C-alpha cells in the first residue's frame, strides 16, 4: 500500500470529525473529503483544468467523474475545457488523440485493449488509454489513488487488464423479481417492461466501470424469450445507451427454444436451416436497436431449460447456430457449462453431479466457434462453501472459457451474513490444474492465456437490486468490488483488495481499517466452519431456499449434492479406485493428490472421499471431532464479530454502523443455530460423543415446550435438527404466554430468546420478569420462509437483566395472520457487560 503520510498528518487525520449519514449507494465511489490538510495539500500542484479530447460519451463520463472526484476529495472544482488552455491541464485522450493534440507528449509503449497510462509530466497530468474505455479506467485509477492518498509522484500508473472479458450477469426477471437477489427488486425491469426510471442503472454502470467491467447481461439465465421480441428491443436500447456512456456492452440471456416460443417455428433444432435463419434475422434486428450489443448468455439442457438434447444435438450445435448469427456483429455467446441431470438416481454410488460439466463438454473441445465461450462455474457443483476448482478449466484446450463466480450470496447467508468471497475465489483462480505441465492456474486458463485462445475471462453473477446499498448489506459490496478488481488483475491479494475497499468505502481510520479488514478476511473460513467444513458442501436446504440448515436435504433426491453421511461414515467417494471416478477428470498430478487419502487436503476430504467418522485428519483430529470443533470455532468467531464491530461505534456513520451491527447480530445467532443443528445431527447419527462434551449440551437453555404454556401448542419442527429439541411452541389460541421459574443464583444475566420470524406476518413479543416488562419487539425481519424452521429461527438478546431465585420469566406472543409468534427456547447466561 502506497501512502505518503507522516506521523503528524496521521494524527491530524484521525481527530474526531462529524460523520455524515450515508446510504451506501455510492459504495466505494464516495470521494470523501480528505480531512488531513497535509495529505490534501500534497495534490495542490495538480492542474486546475481538465481537457477531454473527444466528445464521446465515455470521455464525457471520464471528465465529469474527475470533476466530481476532485470536488469531493479535495474541495476543488476543476474547469472543463475542450482544447488545451494556456496553463497546465489534466489531459484525457486516447493514445491516438494524444499524439495529434500534444505532439510533445511522452511516447506510450503499446498497451492491451482497455489499458491505460497516467503520466505526470512537468506541466500536464495525462490520462491516456488504448480506447475511450481505457481513458475512463485511468481516471478511476487516478481518483482511487488520490482517495488512498498516494503521493503525487506515485500517480504514474500503467495498467492492462488480465483478460478481455470482464462481465457481470444479473438474474433479473422481467416482472421485477430477481432470482437469488437479496438487495430488493430489479433496477432494470418492472411489470414486464424496462423501468421508466433508469437512474439506478446509471449509478450501477458507474460502479461497474470504476472496476473495469465491460459487459453486463441484464436478465435471468432462466430467460424469458420476450426479452428479444420486437416490442422489447427499443426498451433494451434505453439501457444500452446508459451503459454505453460507461464503456459497458449490454448483453441478454436468451431462451434456446425462442425460435419456437416467439419465432412461430415448429422447431428449435439447431441444425434446421429455418432455425439458423431465424437466429440470423433476430440477431440482425437486435443489432439495429443495439449496435454494440455484447452478445448472449445461454442456459440450455439445465434445470429444466430446453436445449439441444431435445433433438439429440450437441451443445456445440446449439452454441454455434447462435454464434454464426452473432459473429458478423462481433457478438459473443456465453454458453453455460452448468449442464447436469437433476433426476439422478441417488442410490447408484457411481452417479455424480460433479462429473457433469466435464462429461458434457470434453468431447466437444475444438468444435465451438471462436466467438463462443463456455462459461464454467468455479467449482463442479454450484457455489458451495468449499469446492475444488472445476477440472473442466484444465481440460478444454481448443475452446474459449470464462469463469463464473457468484457475487450474490445465494449459499452464503443471502446478504444477512458477512462473507467476503475473495479468498475463496483466489484459491480457485490460483489453483494449478497442471493443464500443460505445471504453472497453469485457473485464472490463466479462463483468460485464454494458457492455450492462446482468442477470448476468455471472468463473469460475476451480481444481482444487485433497488436497495440503496445494492445488496441489502453494505459489507456485501466488497464482493462486487473484489470481483471487479480480480477480473482486472487476478494477481491482487485478498488483503490488498479488502484494504482498498475498506478505505474507500468507510474511512482511513486505523481502527476502522483493521477491524473491517479482519472481519472480512476471516469471514469465509468462519462461515465454512459452521455451514460445511471438510468439503461437506453447504448443509443447507438445497431443494428449498438455500438459506437455513437442513443436513439431509441433499440426500435421497436427484439433485446430486450428496454428502452420504450415515451411521458409519461421511463423504462422497469420488476416487477412481472405488468411487465415481470424478478425480480422474483432473490431470495426473492433481488427480494423484486428491485420490490419495493421505495427500488430499483436509478441507476437501469429504468432497473426495467417504471415510469413517474416526478417520484421522492431518491435524491429528478425527473427522467427527473436527466437525464438532469447527462449528464451535465458527460460532465463536461470529460472536466476536459483533464485539469487534461495536468497537467502531462513532467511527462509522450511524446508519451504516447500525445496519451492519444488526446483520452481525443476526449472523452470530445464526451461527449458533447452525452449530447446534449440525452437531446434534452428527452426534445422533454417528453416536460418537464430542470429547470436549459440548455437542448436545446446552447450558442455561430452557426449551419452550418444557415451559408452562398458555395458548401455545407444541409442534414438531422439520427437519428435526432445525429447532432445539426438535420442537417449538406455536401460538394457536391467543392470548399466549410461556412461563418458567428461575431457580439459579441471584445476579445479572443476559436472556437469549430464540423465536421464529416467518415472512407472512409481524408477530409481537414481550419479555417480562415478574410483572416488569424487560423487552418487547416485533418479528418483522425478511427471512425466506413461511414455516417454523431454521430459516425463520432468530434470536433476541435482553442484556443485563437482574434475576433472583423464584423469579417468573414470561414471554408473551401475539401472532399476526399466519405467523404464530413461535418460540424455541430461552437461554440464561451470565451477563457479559
Ligand atoms: C438461475 C443454481 C441456482 C439457480 C440458478 C442456477 C444457475 O441452481 O440455485 O437459481 O438459476 O444455479 O446457475 O443456472
């Protein structure tokens, strides 16, 4: 990290300043005023005029952004000019324009497309690039450097993107909902049309451009064919125009059966000439409306979507018929490698969903057109908490690839929990697949470097929404930031990325930076610890909302996310020797490591092998003990995050401080729920006790079903591990109350009330000790379930309550509509404060 700070300026900088309330909408582009005079004065010599040598929309955006940034950070409003003034200037120009306008400017060594260079000459500050986009990216890099307080001499920056393709996908439906989106409704669509107000799209495009993202597919891969119907095209053109000003190419997801569904043909057979003609005509029509369309994304023969198998054709047949139509317009087709059978027979131990992408695509290597990219999820299953890198990256030698990373936290707490995904992606991107001898990391394969492919790169599934902070959680923005930074330069470290992000998004204050960086950097491991250690995959409700805990939801169905835990052992045997043979899809050095029980890394053990619970890990612990311990470690870390965040009270603006605090408090409760559910499940199934005695023992806990109930009835919760004691008290005959007598010693206590907040009502709760009201609250959070289960389970803590032996503790619940003010338990702990 470059920084030109002296001790004096550090001290001056962190004197208390009044923090302005923020919504999070500007994310890392806040351009907060640099309070430190010394640091600010460091930029005093920068020119006062900005000249944009072209009036293209992208150069105009660059110029306006520079003005905005200077005004915010330095309190100076640059003068805009279109010709060189008689004074020093900041010059924004492509390399070719620069040569013409400023013949004396230094020579720029050749740069890759979209690359840029910033040069501080004695007089000028030049921001130049191979194209307009490069200039814009240069401006963003300059502004970032100023916000990070690099010294003026460090502003000579030269960068090129690692890969040509740096796209995001949005899974927005035309009705305004978003599949796996957690930040509100669509910024693009509403009531089957493009939204009238596209202000948020403009703001989003700006964020994307600041990271070097150059393409965005705006609709769900489970595509509505209407998106390319004639009446919709003018609407798409409105979005394309906004994107264009930020160097972003619009793209859409198309339904492979469109020739039949909207084209009036009786077929969508890719080898039928009428279908080829239909795609050609349709593509021509789209390019008339959007001349710079980036291309299409296609999900076919996957999760019920129609595809070439309907006609016994191959994926190459399918991709190529569309690719041929796009090629004259320089359009790309991203054909998704996420193809698998979700009706597999789980009883057949040789079946394996992890094999599917490779098995489906390897035989087609070399048969895809040059403007096709096979878009491959980073792991072989589906964004689980820990997966190995997909072997397909290393197997395709004559096919363009793009790696698909999921920014939206579908399996990661759905933005209710803090999980910084960059360390996970880094592991995948840096993993050497030995595709061409050693030294072929996934990032080089995906970018097309290893096999000299004409195209390749990175795709992030982002799914932002209309919430002011885009994701529903300010901390989740770090994943979009990190995705963009890695797509530009995958050699950045997680530490560099989070450090930039925190400083730009929150502040330069050392306590803020240290605390947020440390929470974010440890959060993936923390989440893994309590949701799926050792390569078990995420033990969530995989056939439902992917949110709460449900250990067996993956089993006994055709979806193929099996972990095969039973009384004897746990894990998928994917070995060549005795299992599904998946490991054989890797090149020999990698296969050898995974095949061997002794060489396989612990964190992927149960992804690769089925072992008894007593199997001893490299760490010296047994598998079962590691499962127990990981859950306690994860829950303890999540609880610590709350305390650590509380230390930032007053150092982060209040709205964001409180919103993040609420998420972390929820997360700490959720981690405890997962810990107890998973550990109890494994304890009961394996029959092997936790050698520390923690699993299955819940000090201070009083089950609701064991309390004296009025109006409440006891119900079984499913799956059984989703509630403590597998039961809850549900208010069926109000007024409802649950009472217990406190018989412990007198003192100060924290009371943890675990209750269920379904999403179809707003129940009310009151907590009383004797006749004194201690706390009251409503169950009005947004959880993805109507049921009493682990997804609706949450907790309220009443801290610092004085209890005496004989006190009556009473919870009153007032149901609302179908929501039944349900209760799981109360726990009484020594007060922590
Ligand atoms: C858009 C997973 C998700 C689906 C998603 C699918 C895909 O199965 O749960 O919501 O569909 O992946 O990537 O196509």
